[in-house]
């Protein structure tokens, strides 16, 4: 609880200084205070350097606190596909958002440059990246220390989650 309050205060102070008002998030969460299953999607993330209460990233020794609500959910993803990027010599997973999510994503990535975003698949923190700049075209991808088989498995699981979420709406 001590760490959660500290990170909440730091988060609120840094967000307020950027925008003078909080529009996306009013608090962040640790794994201890999330109730129920997380919605798969992209969340604002803050590093948990104590490695005590945050969510552990898949196959890494890194932990993060996240925003209460996702910025983009899986039902807002139009397409997901795998592609080989020869420049970085690895397979990547590419997400193409619908129009509403594209607008949210553009606004979010403009406001939170140099901050982190996390990608969750159900209750698994799959990926965390630093936002380098505004993304206006609604296309984002993940790449990292994943084998091609892991990328294929993530693609299958994300596609299932996308179909499931879209069928509920």
C-alpha cells in the first residue's frame, strides 16, 4: 500500500505538470488492487522499481504499475498481423486500430511522449514500450525478445480476444 500511494502521488504530480489537468488517468494500479480480470489492451504504465507490487512483464524481470482503464482495448483493434522487419531483423506483431481508437491513440501518444505504455493480454503483461512520438495513423507494433513462435502464439491469442470482445458488443 505504501508503494501504491507513493507512485500515485508521483504519477499525479508528473501528469499534472504536463497537462495542468488529468484527462486520461486519475490513478494507477498494482496487481494487488485490481479486481477481476484485466481487459486486454494498451495501458499507461509506470515502472515499479521496487519490483514488489507491479505487474511482471512476460519473460523479463521488470515490473509496472498501470492505469485503471486501457487507452485502447482489443475490441477497438481492426486488424492484427505478423510481419518480418528486416531493419531490426525480427518478427513484429502489428495492431491497426479503428477510427475511434486511432484518435484516442494519437491524443495519448502526443501527450505522453517519453512515458511508457503497456500491452496486456488478459492478465499477462506482454510488452512495455516508451512512447517516442505521436502516432497518428492508428498503427502500432511490438517487437522484442520474442521468438517467431511466441509472436505467432501472441497473434493467435490476441485474435481470439479480439473476436471474443467484438462478439460481446
